[in-house]
């Protein structure tokens, strides 16, 4: 029986959280051949997820801070957490992964970082740099 790790560190609100809720709500350990799912995210996201005995919700100081703290955690800590919890596979529903953990599955739900004209329409500011970071990490992941 497999242990699935989910890096939901960049899911804070909106469609990504809704998608994760639906995936977990329709998961079944016996039918889908896994014994546990470990989810790492901010506390406010974990609070919204279903409460099942086979879902382990994990959070920490870094995951409850801003993007730079979450990115730091993803770069330096997640791989150790995945090993600590004996995860067999990583699912990264936010579209990017920097852990290097294998095997890994992701899904792209936000194509905006790949539309340079759209990113520029926000002007050069925080949103623009966010799209540049997303473009870089999602491109590396895929």
C-alpha cells in the first residue's frame, strides 16, 4: 500500500484549493490502493480539507508565512519530509515542484504565467515578478 505526499504549499485559496478538496473527497484508500495521504500546506488551507483518518495534515512556521518562506521550505525541507513520512509518490497540484523527489505528478491549472503579454498587463510589480517565478518553476517541473 502506497503513501501519497501532496505539496499544497502554494494553494491558499481559489480553484486550486477547491480542486484538492474534490480530489480528497473522492479518494478511497481501498479502491485506489493507498494507505495514507500526507498533505503539507498552510493551516488555513488544511482547515478546509476533509477530515479522514487516512489524511494526515502537516503545517509549520514556513508554510504559514509569505511566498518566500514557502519557497524556502519547498527548496530545502520537503524532500526530507517526504522521506520522513515514507511517501512513495509526490503530487504537486500547484503545478511546480523544486524538491527533485521522484516519482512526482503535477497538474497545470494556471496558464497565465506562460502568457507574457498577460503578465505584462499587470505592469512591472509584485504580480509581474510572481508570474516570472511561476513561469520558471512550472517550466522546470514540466
